[in-house]
C-alpha cells in the first residue's frame, strides 16, 4: 500500500495539487502579514515622537483605577467618566512628549550624581538614622509595581522638566505695587447702615374700580390665559406595567442576594490626619504637642518646621493608605485621639482619626423587599422587548390604539392635559409607567398632530436600569385662550393690590435713598420714612455675614462711604449705605500679606507653566489616531 502511495506521488496531478496547497498557505501567510503591517498601532504622533497604543492604554488603565477608587462597590465607571479620563491621559502624554522633545532640542540633561543624590534624599527611602535604605527602596518599588530602571527614568525626566519650567516661572514675582491692591481688596472691611421696607408692612389699598381693574386685566393677558389642552390616548409597556405578570420565588431572592453581595457590603472608611517623619524623636515631640491641644493647622506648620509631612485623608479605605502598618494603625485607632508614634515601612507616623465609618454586610432579611422589587424589574425587562416587538408588528399592519387586543401588561389611558402635564382642575395628569415617561409623553403629545398614526417610542428608564415604550394619538386639541374678566375679577383685584403694595414699598425706599443723597443723615431719613435702621457687622468681600443680606453684600464694596443704594429682596426693598471702611495694613499682619503674595505668585507660576506646556503642544502639532484612541475607553 505504501508502494502504491509512492507511485501516486510520482504523478503530475498529485504534484500539482501539493504545489497549489503550498501556494495557498504562502498567500494566506503573506496576506496575514500584510494585514498586520497595514494596521495602525500608534495612538498619537507628537513631532518626531510616537505614542503607541499600548503605552496610552497602560497609562489610561492606571488613571482609570485611581479615578474609580471612590466609586461605590459594584458600580462601574460611566461612559462619560471613561471618556474624561481618556482625554486627560491623552493630553497629559501629549504634553509630556512635547516637553521631552523640547528638552532634547535644548540638550537639557540630568547628571547621574544629581539623580542619585535626589533619590537618596527622598524621605520614603530613608532608614531610621536618616541614611538611604536600599532594602526599603526595593520594597517600595515592588509595592507600587515599578522597576528600578523605570523609576529612575521617571525621576530623571521630572528633574529635567523641572529645570526648564523653573526657568520659565523664574519671573513670577509679585511686586508690592501689584500685591498691595490685591491685599487691600481681599481684606478690606466694611459695615453699613441698613433700612428695610418690607412689602408686608405697607397698607393694603382698597380694591380697584371697574375701569382700573379692566385696564390691569387688558395689560396683563398672560396672567389670565388658559393653556392649550390636548386629549391623547396612549399606551405604555414598561417594567412597571409588566411587573404584575412576574412571579418571584424565595430561591430567586437568595440568588440575587448572592449576585449583588457587594452592594450590601459597606467598606470600612476612615478620615484621618497623619504626620509622617523618618525620625522617631521628632514623631514623639510632634505627638506631645498635638496631645497638648494644638489644632491641625498648627500641627501642619510644626510638621513643616520639623521637616515632616502632614497629610489629611477623607473617607479613605484601608488600601488608600500607602503603608500597611499605617493603615493598620489608622483602622485600629479611636476617634479624636492622638496616637503614639507608629513605626511603618516608610517611617514614623502620628495619627488622629477624625471620623470612622464601620464596614459590614446588611442581612438578607433587611433587603428582601428591595431585592424582590429588583428581581421583578429585571424579569419584567425581559418581557418588555418581546411585547414591544408584537405591538410594533401590529402598528406596522395598520392597527390603531383602539383596535389593539386587550393586554394586561400594556397600560392604556386617555388623558386631557396642558403642556405642563396638568389637567384642567390643576391636578397632575395620570401618566402610567416610570417617572421618565412623563416628560417624554408630554413632549410627544404636543409635537404630534391630530390624527397622526401611533408609533412606538423608546424611553430610557434609569430608575429601573432599562427602558420601556409608549405610543399615542392626539384625539382633540383645545387651543389656548383667555379667561373672561368676570370669571377672574377677584384674582384681578388681588393682583392689582399686590402690585400697589410692591410699588408703595419701592417708592418709600427710593424717597429715603434720595433724602440721604441730598445730605440728610441716614438715621434721620429712616425716621422720616417710618423705619428703624440697624448697623451691620464688618464684612470682607470673601467673608459675608448672615446679618448682611446677600443683595446688600453684592453692592456694598462698590459704594463710597455714606453713598446710599436701594436693592430689592424677595420680601421688599433695602436701603444701605457704607458707614465704616477699614483699609487693611500689610505691616499689621505681615504673615497674611506674604501668604497672599505667595498664593498669587503660585497662581501666576502655574499659569506660566501651563501656557508654556500648551505652547509646546501646539507647536508640536500632535496627530491623534482617533479610531485607535476611542477603542481604549470601551468597557
């Protein structure tokens, strides 16, 4: 048989068959290779630098992990959040690539001795005696999942960028002739005399006569108009309408409880103030000062003076604390108690927990009813699309809402309502389905024409985690009009009287303002107007006081001393005039002055650095492969 097979191999048609097979394999392989070569793998090109999609994706994943850290357990990041993180990551990498290109063009380098010295001086890598600890250095890098070479490259890049940015922001100095006016505006204090003219205190005028009332009615048609009403017949199919068809067993509830266990588990969280130092003696001294009654701002200043770090964490989970020993100490401490110094892998810590939220799991029995609603909704969602497909088929065959076969899972209503969804007696129209249907149905009802055939419209229902459908026809339209004068005469009287009282209060306030402007003392003008003024406390632009109404605070710093102004509030009118204006003296509080000047300089430095980086980015003219980039944010 083998001999026969060998004889067949000698024939020309068998050889031709094998040649065809070889050629096919070769062509397929070349085709695959061509497809691979023809596929773009770059995400961004910045000048001569290419950012590959793998690098962008890795950076995006790290940023996404950080941004998702505070999301509730079991909740995924929304599409908008993923897109925002992607855009921030993309622009950050473009800016970094443009900066690196500028560094290469300027031949900015970081000498190896400076790099080594910088790393050795980082507090997190020091031993108890203050010297560099290689074992601790390796442990920290392992804990953060980064190699030594990659870390050194990061530090080298940061030092190089710092060189050029320091040169850019070197001129961000604020001279006294610029800082002085800012300080004066920020810390200037003012008080004011204030006189109130409430509408409620004005006498009520008698009702208007027939002519006056009719003139008011004619001049204010919108107050007495009747809205357009539409009578619509509608159907709604949604989880709410189909819920009665769903049955849920105890086994279903127990399975749902297990599936959503994370939602019923609360993670323990702590808010803590932490002081970190590499020196045990300094930690002990700081702890003693803290226990003696020093507040947190004082301890922050003391930590800075002692070359220590002071950090506050709000509602953090255990993994958010960088040192395992620190995390253990924080979650074992009592609230509002300053701890003894705690030794950790990164140094010594002194902590004070300001708020504690304990973790735990809600028992099945406590969430049973909510689980039942959830399971019913989930099962009803499976029925919605099937029912909607049947209705769509019926409408496609010419069915009307009146000719549909009875279906208990489809809610049917005939409603007469205005554009706010109210009936003629002012009640809310009984629109079936979830709350999201209301605005969609009202909008559709007033967009449709009388006699238009029905068609299914989908409505997203975030309240149930799904969607539903409705269809409607407009049966009748009652156009808008105006209520007869005789029908609304009492309302006309009330509206006119209310307007007269408002006008009287405004005239009284304006008269007092004019008297003060003409030189009459504020107290005398108030007495003549029949009101009692009061002196407000001193306020600054950034620190209002409840005793100074916001309407007065908004105009107070634009007035000269003694200059009156009238403002309207929800209750009436106020007349106010500045009484005392205290200009701040930088020499009296040099610390506050220097703090403001440093803050302004820091803002200017940040703006200069951001503008420089943006200019580099624009000059590099980045090209973004949007199709590839968009694939990264897919869940």
